[in-house]
């Protein structure tokens, strides 16, 4: 009897790669749409303010949460940026914050 396990592994890996490619493509489409929405709904002054707060949030998270990795550090930066923007009366979503950078 032929050992089919290597063939099954290859097929499963190919399926996972295909799913990953589709997810990455979907994220890029969402990012493009969020960036277009962001540019359409904000003034130049607002965008400058958002860029400054985004850079500040990134630097803050890098400094305060040195031991955190990836998503956790990004989440802290989002929270910081959202709080700062809310204090200025600006309400944005996570996707809109991601479009800032």
C-alpha cells in the first residue's frame, strides 16, 4: 500500500497557503478602502494631527511596553491613540488608526 500521508500533508499545506493569501489580500483591500475613507473625511490639519498622535502612540508603546510583542503592543498603541483622539473630540476606529500610518 502506498503511503498517502506526504501527499495529504502537501495538499493541506497548499490549502493553508491559499487561505493565507486570500486573508492578506482582503486585509490589503480593507486598508485601501480605510485610507480612502480617511482622506475623504478629514482635512489636512486633521490628518497632520492624526499623524502626530499616531507617531506619539507608536513611540509611547515602544518605550513603555518594551517586553510586549506584536499584537499586544499594537493594541496598547491603539488604545493610547484612541484616548488622545477622543480627548480632542475625534472618534476613529482601529482600521482608521491603522490607515494613519
